[in-house]
């Protein structure tokens, strides 16, 4: 029986990819595109705070998975931790540097 299920580690990886892409697109829109389309601004305002709050939760879950896998560098959890730390450091430092 072949069941295609998504385990928790892949789910955390996909969540970290989505949050990183959201903040990357937010950065591009703020710096380069400077879109004044109202619908884009509405989605930015609605989604920024939830994405800021979900980043630390995903980081904790990724660290738990990394500890459970004995710090395996070739794992989904390690990739999630690296991606989230990079995204969080850039996102949170942008509040204080601008």
C-alpha cells in the first residue's frame, strides 16, 4: 500500500519556505517594485503580523526535529533552521536598521 503523506519535518520545511518567500516578496515590493495596487497592500497588512509570529514557532519546531535527528546536517530540519534563522535575522534587523 503506497500512501503519500507529509510528515511533520516536511511540513515545517514548507512553512519556513513560505514565510521566507513572503518576506522576500515583501522586501522586493518595498524596495524595487513599489506597487501602489490596493489589493497587494491589503494582503501585506493582513499577513505580515501572522507571518512574524509564526517564524519563532516554526524555528522551535525545526530545532526539536533537529535534536530528534541527532543534528543531522542532511535533513529537512537543518534546512528549515538555516532558512528560518537567515529569514528572521534579516526581517527582525530591518526593524532596527531602517
